[in-house]
C-alpha cells in the first residue's frame, strides 16, 4: 500500500474531512477516528428512517477501515489524550471550528509545537479568514448556495433545487487529500509539517471555475438553458423510442455535425439553410431540437448506441443509480471496492477515484463501532491500564 506507515488522526464529523481521512486509509495509511461522546452525527443518518434495511452505507463510505476512539475534550483528561495522540501522528484532520479548537488547546500552533512534523489539515465552510470565517457551513449552503453553483446549475427561469447528499463535501474531500499530499511532499524535503486548509466555498468556486472565469473577465455569463433550447442543440439530451435518455457532446468545429445528422437518419439537415452553419443552428435551436427528438424517438436505444459508436461520437447513456451499480465498465474502471460486512462477507461501495495498478486495495475493512478501539489506541500511545481506567472513570473516554 502506497501510504503504509503514515499515521492519520481524524477529529471530524459528517463527510468532507472524514472522507479525506478515509481516502488516505484506502491508500494504506493508518487512520484513527476520534469521536466525541455520542459519535459522529453521520452514524445516525438513518436513525429516523423506519425500514427493514440494516446498516448505514453513508457513514460506512467515509469511515471504512478506520479505528474509532471516543474522547470528551471538554474534560482535561480527554483533551490531553487527544493531544498525546496527535503528537504521534503524521497528519491531523479536523473540521471543528477554529475557535473551539483553540479554546481546547488543539489548534495548529499548539499541536505543531509539540510535533513539528505534523501536517495539520482543517476543512471549513468559508475559510480561516474574512468576516464569515466563523460561520458554520454544509455543502448545500457554502458550496451549493454561496459559491453560486445552485444558480449556475438551474436553467434560466427555474427555481433552485437542493443538492444531492455529499456532492460538495466529496469534491472538497478530493481537494483536502491533494493539499495533504502536497504538504507531505514538502515535509519530505524540509522535515517540517505545516497547516493546510480547504473550504466548501473555495471548492465550489473552483468547480464552477470555467464559468466564473468568464464572469470575472467579462462581467457577465450566459445562463444555463432548458433542454428544449440549449446553447448548442448538438450537445443535448435525447430519448429513444423506449424512453431511454442519452447525452451527446460533439467535438468543436463542424466535423461532428454531419455525423450526428447521419446517425439520426437526417443527412438532409446538413444542407438545410436553417442549420447549415453554427450560427444558423444557434438561431434555430428549438426547431433543430424538435427534429432530433422526432428522429431519435423513432429509433431504439440499441440502434442509436450502435450508430453513435460506429462514427466515434462522444456520447453516454443517462443512467439511474441502479444502472450505474450494475455497469460492468464502472467495475472495470476501479470505481467500486468491496467492504467487509462484519459477518464474513463483503458488499460493494464507491472507491476513491484513483487507481494504482498493482497496489489497488480490493477489499477494505468495515467501518468501526463507536469507541471500538479506545482502550487499544490509548495503550499504544503509552497509557497504562490504571491510567486507562482513570480516564474512563472520569467519563473523558468511552
């Protein structure tokens, strides 16, 4: 495993920061998850859902392979145990607000004074500076709303809609892992760690960067458009005779225009003056969309797919989550990993989106029970049996 020997201490909850720790664990790091009494809120994501289904795959996704300890940092014994643990770590990941960390003596300056090699990674909603740095933030607020993603995603004239769970969080996870690895590379040269920080807000700005770059340069930006009147009628969603959706995204220039018209069985459109040039197609987009709708709507999905592939057009089916889970190409791409279920078997779960041929983890351990490894970890960092009993008696650990 690539990161074998790297020790990561995570003092975080929800998705973005735990996801970063999990990804490092998937790549070989040892990850110790420090939870407050009651546990990470994501442990209870399905607590109010009445269902015959058993398990919490949302929590498991970002916490597989970790060890869990419970410490109450409001008590001196719990705070001291976490500081002692951080002194043995290579990476400390948190999304606790900085003011609370500083009050507890768990801020970057304090922990790195005791462990100068520590890479201290903090994930926030809005960053560490500025008038709103103190504000709490989730992906739907800081990433989706404040960064403008929701506005740019909704077609003009429509109401904004809610973000699917974890979208902004997991994008921030990727940014956080990248920042940590860059800091570890620097440490390998200097012997000294550093503070790294990511935010949901900055991630949202970067994710929509291609559009925001236009806004920032020219002071204006085209709105997202409905399917019936897209910016480019060739780059659009269409439906087969069985009602299966697919999306086409042609290359630049005019080379794919004739190919797409031929696939649709309408080569005559190429010479139609309403569509003969890119400008003409833009001026007559709604009419051309209707032409394609009628043409593709008379063909089966299998027929459309074969014709699109035959002329090497860029396209894809619009799949449901169930179809994604069963897609053999998804499996072949390394996008799925097996996770132990604690009962002697495994189940599939989304993998970290990178592969290391010859060093891929094919099976990952299950997520830990709350406080499952508290005594074990305390022993490893030098606590005697008597000290462990004392910290439990003080209700500073569980």
